[in-house]
């Protein structure tokens, strides 16, 4: 077993997603054999259509709320949880954030310590609450998009760059460009194959496309984000069998970006063959101007 943990510092209290990659996740990869890319929108049943995390670093908990409030997970929840995740209030995600920070490997628990968390902490908290039967990961943009087309929405952990702040309110596009401002977790809920767009829910209130809390990013930019220590997690509905571990079979690189990811991304095969320190050092060197000491 090997674990790489890298904190991401930010002056923006909303951007507190951290990087935590566990080698065991390879054994819980989402099988995509036989799947095809197709347009798909997963409905989310939020009272006013969006959440607002305010100035709290609970982006992973907000993402869990959005995933659970969406098909195919929503109908599997008990009535009290359904009411909590769709109310639009912050009571449910903040209580979930407490559970995350109490059990993750980051020192401090919310409240009072607003430490941020990571995708694994989010998934483990949902499992511990009995809201899902398990969770699975994808390690390439192609597999993530196949899962979005056929399985359900996913949690997307990414570095948040200045180009992503500048959402086009008319089209909804953000660009993975500029300086890194921190780390963020959002939920991907729609794929537009023809136009190569991934649509996502954010949790910053009246922000995004037509101020409705959503945005889209191109397939190419999404792939770049995964090469920059991004991660993807799918929740398994609690009415479905729990995922069982499978022998890891890291995919072969199929694009220049995938080849580049083998150098910096600790999801890569080299990392999971024991080169944690090299992967972490390479990341820190690459981002030494934007990761605070």
C-alpha cells in the first residue's frame, strides 16, 4: 500500500480540496469495457438548483450533497436524507463536512478547524453513513467520460486556476488556464459529446452559466486537469452490490497528455510501483511558485 498526500494552500477559503491518492484505489477502478460515449444529463433535485458553500472549505461535502441529490443515487436514499440534500441549506453539507474532517488524515475537525478535505475523505464519509455501497475511480479522461455517459455523475477534484474564475455567463465556459489559486471539488453531471463539453455543478451560489451555479469545460481542458493531480470518484448506489477489488491494470497512454501524466500524476503506474516520493517531489517542483509553504 502507498499513499501520497499533498496539501494545497489557498488564500481563498472555498478552495480547500487536497490531494490524497491511495494505491488501493487502482483495485477499485470503474470498468468501462463495452461502454460508448453518448450525450447524457443526470438530473439533480435541488430546491433552488444550486448550493452556496460561503467562506467555508467544504467543497468536498458540497459535492457529496450534489451527487446524492442526483440520479441515480437520490431514489435510493431515505426520506430524511433526501430532504437534507435537496433543501439547498448548509445544514446537511456542513454536518457531512464534520464527518469527513473527523475521519480523514488531515489534522483538525470542523468545527472549529476549517481544514479542507479530499475526494477519498468524501467517499469514505458517504460510505460510513450508509449512503452508498462503495465508490470507484477512473484514471483517464476517457474512462471518466465513459462513466459520465453510462453510470452517473462524478466528483471531480482539480486544481482551480484563475481562468476558471472567469466563467462566461452567457455560454458557461471556463478555461483551465492561468495561475493555480487552490484546489476544488465539484460534481460533473452532463456530457455533450458533439461539442466536447463536460458540464459541472459548482457551489458558489449565483455564479456560472446564467448565474445558475453551473459551467462547462472542454474535454481537452478536463484531460489537462487530470494530468495535474486531478481525480475522479463515482458513488455506487447503496441498492447496488458493493464494488469488489480487482487486480490493477493501469491503462496504456493514448495521447500526449496521458504520456505527460505518467511523469507528474501519482495515479500513474510508476507511482503505484513504489515511486511516491518521486511523484510528489515532481509535483511540488512543478508548482513551487503556487503552492504556499
